[in-house]
């Protein structure tokens, strides 16, 4: 019975990883095509729907960690996925004024290359039981460039959105109300920028440690 459960788990994770891989490959293809055809202004319009679907699908990875399907710690997965969902829905979708900025292009390309490598790596591991050494190296090395470009793009887009957030007062909850509660989305986003200051280097250091562990383990295998 345990063998059947393991097979079902591997089948599910294989399908999940390959489906999301295709989604991110589509995002990268549309982004590059739009960039070459008309410049960075048209990138978001070209990738909006597949980007939203591929990024929102990552919510499942939090559930995978919570129920024990994967060994990735939820404490590491949650902030990464949460920040991306915040950018995808809380900034880009919510404030169209940000969508034509060149930072959208650097964001989308950084995210999509990272995820194409990551999902193909895990897809092969679940499907075949292993991944080639070159893909392992890419999985644990490309972040050294793509993580900083992604993080800087995220912070830049939140900052660019701040004036539009303040003027529109979107997602604000003002007093008085029956809940006796107020919420200021502008200050929430400003605080989010501040969280990136310690959070970004912390995650980068964590990934460097994971890289050292994974590559040294591969050498001894």
C-alpha cells in the first residue's frame, strides 16, 4: 500500500511540475516575442494571463509542504510565493500604470527563466528519479544573477506603484465602519519595500547555503 501511495505522489508531482513548466515556458516565449516585436511596453499585455496562472499555481507548493508531499520548508516557500503573488495581483494587475515599465520585462524574464529551470529539474526528478548534472548546476547557480534582478524589479515596481496607490486609495479601508478597522494599502506597500531590505539578503544567503549543500552532495554521489 505504501508503494501505491508513493507512486501516486510521484505521478501527481510529475504532472504538476510539467504543467507549470509549460506555463512558465509560455510566459518566457510571449515576453521575448513581445519585446522583440514592439519593445518592453507590450510585454505585460502579452504575458498577463499565463503569468497569473503560472504564478498562482505556486500556491499548491505551500500546500505540498504543509501536508508533507515535499521536503521544502514552508518557512522558506511562503515568503517567496507570497511576494510574487503580491506583485502579480497586488501591484501589476491592480495598478495598470505600472504595466508598461521596463522593470516588468526584467521581472518576467528573471522569474520565468528561474522557474523553467526549477520545474524541469523537479519534473525530471519525479518522472525519472534523477536530473542531469548540468541542470542541477543551473538549478543552484542561476539564482546568483536572476534573484538580484528579480528582487530589484519587484522593489522597483512597488515603488513606482506607490503614487498611484495613494491617489486611487484602492484597497483602503477607512474609519468609521462597522468593523471599527482601518487599512492603508499605501503604507502596507511602503512597509513591504522595507521588508525586502533584510529579507532579500537573508534569502540569498539561504540559497547560497542550499547551493553548497546540493553541489557538494552531487560530487560525492
